[in-house]
C-alpha cells in the first residue's frame, strides 16, 4: 500500500551543502507563547488597560504574585 501525500516536499532533501549549527545561539532562552481563553484574555486586557499597563506586563505581575503565594504556602 502506498501512502499519498499532498505536500510540496521532495522525497529526498540534499543537506550536503548545509552548515551545522548555523542558527545555534548558546544561552538563548526560548520564550514560549501562552494561549489564554478568550474570556480570560478579554478580562485581563480590560484590567491592564484600566491600570494603564501592557497586557504582558500585567499578566507577568499577576503570575509573579501567584508564584510568591504558592512558595509561601509550602
């Protein structure tokens, strides 16, 4: 049985001219995207706007406080 694909990728790719580690950056920290439910994001955005701060700054402040509370309760 043959698997049929509908992509534009060739079956074989020649990496012989490639450079290993070309985009490697030591000590680089990955910033993962965080996805919020729409109602949560809307509420937080409204609160951040009322406070006059960026949404990311506001969410980070909330999370830092929560982390501190969690650590204190241990």
